[in-house]
C-alpha cells in the first residue's frame, strides 16, 4: 500500500509540474521572453508629470510576474518642465522619464537630451516596428530618443444616437458639415458644435485650425522653415484654417455664448457632452481619454446613456485629417544605475500587447498600427495615409504651434480679422 501510495503521489506531482511548466511555457511563448536572470534584484523608477499612472502600475505588476525582485515605482515630479533637468543630474535620478516632442529645439532642454539613450539600437531589442512610423522621431544622428506609449489627435466627439434619432447622417465632408449644422439648428440645437472657448490653451478654435494649417504647410517644404522661423510670410498658410474657424462661428455651427459656459477643456467638456443634447463636441484625444471614467459621474448619461465615437472634423470636401502625434513618450536615462534591467522593462513595455493593455486603462489612442484596440477611436483608423499628417515628421516646432493657436483664438473671438492675423504671424505670444 505504501509503495502504491508513493507511486500515485509521484504521478500526481509529475502531472502538476508538467501543468505548471506548460503554463509557464505558454506564457513565455505568447510574446516577451526574459533575457536577464529573473532573480535579479534592483529598483527602477519612472518619473513623470501625471498625478497618478494606473496603466503603468498595471504594467509593473505584469513585469513582476517575470521579474519578481525588481521594484518598479512611478514618481510625479513637481513643476516637471522646470525640474527635470536638475533631477536627472541628481543622486536619485530616474531610470525612465516622460519626454515630449515640444522639448525638441528648445534650449531649455538641451541637458535633458544628453541623458537620453538611443532606443533604436538593435542591441536593445525594442519592437519599434509595432509603432506607427509617423510617431517615431529621429534626430540628426538617426537616433530615436523618445518612444511613444500614447498618441493624440484632434477631432469631434459625435453623439451617434442623437444623429440616429434625428435621422441625419454624420457629416464626412465640409459641405455636409455646414448643411447638417444648419439642419440641426433648425431643429432647436442652438450650437450643433461645441467646445471649450474661454482661453487659447486647449480652445476649440485651435482644434479646428491646427489640422488645416499643418496640411497647408505639408504641401510646401519651404513653408515649414518659414513658419518655424516665425517669418511673417508664413502667415498666408494660416488663412484657410482661420477662414474655416470664422465660417463655423459666423454660420451658427458654433455658438460661443453656449460654449463659454464650459469652464475647462477636460472635465467640463466631457460632462457637457454627456448631457446628451450636443451633437458634436470639439476636443482633443487627451480630453476623450477621460470619458469612460466620467460616464458614471454624469447623472444625465447614467439615466440616458448613448453611443458615441471620436472622429476627424470634416474640414475639406475630401474629409478630415488625422493629426498623428505622440501624447506621451518615454526616454531612458543612459546613466541609469541599472541600465540593463531598465532596457529590459522597455523591451517588455514596447510591444503590441503591453501598449494595448496601457491604452485600455488610460483610454488614449494607441501608438501601434492596430486601431481595433478601442472602437471609440476607430474612425481615425479609416483615414487614408495621404490625409494622415505627423507634425513631428514635418519638423513642426512648438513656436510655430503657438502662432496658430493664438491667432485662431483671437479670430474666433472676433478680436482680430483673418487679414490681421495673417499679417501678424510671428508676433503672437
């Protein structure tokens, strides 16, 4: 009996070990394969400007399933823009840190760039092919110093159910947009399109104007140089964008008195849209990322939920543009005390699977080539390549972006004419 019991226990143990081994192998075969000793013990810190980063912390947990002794943490730096350079020089320097394309060309961040590792180095093994090529910015030495984990764009939140109730088609061209706004006004919608309008930062005017301005610049390589150098001659490239803003407001598509009741371009924009009587809400993807969490915070939406999606604004007869820009990028501190493990974490993170998991929590646009991740952003996956514009690939600098942002705001508010704005290019600050 004892011998028989031993045999049974041996068989059971073998079966259990085989099952565990099968699960481990199955998990390893699924994608990421560790390249370092999984018993390695060290601490990795990611520094950024978010108050909290639940999506990243979830990625930490998944990484710890493979490397249980690696302590990963996220820290928010106060006054990130002004303190990052100093922190990177300190004793408690982060291993990974937030980086943004607007830092490029800004003398203030020259020291920050000296700390960045070239993430395109084949020896690191990052799967950069899973990232949309428009989002990968290379420097003069052909190095990739920043890798996007989220991307962003400009567009409109569309209340699908409202259009269905009114038996109207969602507009896909400029003429259709003007016509449907007129039809909606006739049915009692005082502002068919709404958005934040109180300040130039995050204003609806820029969200309308910026895609058209960058499209105009993209058609003329010399225009980018003029615009970045703040040459007044570049003002003419703003004209179509500014005229579009002006026409939407003058035609009653946008009622600024209604829009001015929205007090911020994030929380209040979302909650106003969730009231259910706004056909189209002009905003950016950063705002859209907050919709899921706020569905339950809106009494109106909770009582009467509706289907909605985020779409390009149809600014031409050929449709809208997809301004494909990074929202948040990660850079690796090449002076990290644990560079091998830091790169191992980045290799783990920059995969379709992990980036998909990140956006499923944060609810921003995936930087990968797979738009099926979130149906909310699916309309942008249908935009043709010739209407997809990457400001970063064009070489658009933040100084240029400031000009169209302020010019469109002032034209939209009626403070200056289109002609005056065009003539004043380079002087807006």
